[in-house]
C-alpha cells in the first residue's frame, strides 16, 4: 500500500489531462536520469545497476577456451592476445598464465605445445563450465551435469566437452568435491 506525499496529492487534485502529461514527463525523465525530481516529489525506486565484473568472477570455461585464449591457438597467436605471461617451468610444452588469473608460483594456468598450440587450460577460481560446474561443485552435481563422465587411469573424471569433440574436460575430485578443472585437447602432448 502506498501513501501519496504532498506532490502526489497535488498531482491527484490536478485536472485529468494535465495530471497524465505531468506524471508521464516526470516518470520518463526519472527513468532516463535526465532531471532530478522536484522537492517533495515521490521518487520511484530504480532497478540497481548491474555490478561491474570483478577479476575473481572468471566466467565460462569452455567449450573452446577461456579468457580470450582458445585451444589449438598457436603460441604466436596466443602471445598476440597479450592475455598470457610466460612461466619458468621446463617440460615438453611451454608454461603460461592468463594475466587476469595468475595461478601462483607453484602452478600453471595453461600449456602450449609446439605441435598442437594451446593444449591445456586449467580453470582459475570462479570459472564455470557452461553447465555450471566449478571448483567446489559436488560429485553428484558433476554426474548430473555430465552423465557420461568416466574415471581415467590418472584418477581424473573425464568427459568429451559437449560442443567440442576435439577436447576433454578433466575434473579432479577431493573429498567428494571438484578440486581442479582442466580443458584439454584430446591430442595434447603436455601432461599425463
């Protein structure tokens, strides 16, 4: 139930044609933010503005990549995005991090193969698959989102990425919850 204030009572007492035009102009101006409401006028609540994306709100992980880097992208193209930084890790592939999602000193955000390009991307905190799975999701949620998931010899739960037959999702589970998510080319030659 709303109670009209003084401006509302004045508007209600005005002739019908004038009241409609004044109310329409005021509502339109307030909605557009073009003018301030006159003193004593009723101000309608405005919807809250959407919060700005934070660095911790990672976004969608897959089916073809993450953070502006795509699976199969050559090292040259990946570097040209200016979204990755090199990590001093030796191995069969070069190690990188996404600038917006540094993985820490003892971790790697992605691997680039000489033969296959971007071959492995590790999900940062906050990233979700298109089906809503993230680090912290339960094993039950994982099975419900990806019913065909299977256990691989390396201990990861693996499934072909829906919408990208050339890639797999790998999920590490710890204490019944997803503790790590990886998006990798099936043909990758970087990690076991």
